[in-house]
């Protein structure tokens, strides 16, 4: 089976959320129709992550025919997950703790996890609206790795 892996990154707060969400819904629909199997990887660290999670759930419900897997990748064990594991597992197909990040300092762990997700991905979908912060640093890393990147904040919907 040909597995196509997609990860998501964006700033903690985003502007023009309605338009970003529309673009994301359209892109996910196209991907699910085109690819044999898609593994979606996501964190849970800001507005864009929550928006992308909801969009993946909508797209899977509407368009997928058993050809998707949705994984939440945490940088380390979080009390919120530990205390609500059943609810998380009802929402995501799988929750994993990034082995490379879980022993790092919490401030460094998120970036280590993000690099791990980029390394595993065929496509990086992002919402980068400014040139600073962890999401921006992750996209710079993805570019260096030669990953295919689509920035939903770009008005032209072009790849980076």
C-alpha cells in the first residue's frame, strides 16, 4: 500500500480563520480523493492545530473510505491527555508520544517533535502568517529538507 503522510503546522493564533478553513477543507478533499492512503499527523498546540484537526475529522467523515489514519503526536506526556485518554482516543485514531522529544526540556520538546513530523511527511500543510515563532522555524526546516509545503495563508494557494 502506498502511504502518503501529511503533517500540519501553524501559529498559535491565526488571522482570517474562515478563509484558511475553506482552503484547508478544499485541499483535504482533493488529497483524500487522490491518494491511496493518507496518514495525517498533528500536534495540539494552537488555533491552527485545532482548526486542522476539525477539518480532518470533517473530511474523513465526508470523503474517506477507510483510506486515512489520524494521529496526534505529543512531544511528551501531558496531564490533559493522561487524564482524558479515552476522549482523545475517541477523537484520534492514535495518540503517540514522540520518543525523541519526551526527555527533552519542554521548551525544546515541541520543536524536536515538529522536526520529527516533518521528517516523516510527504506534504507539510501550514498556516504561516509571520516570519517568527516555532511554526515558522519548522517550515524553514521543512524547506531545508526539500519537503513539499503548502501555506494556506498564502493568497495564491501556491506551494512554498
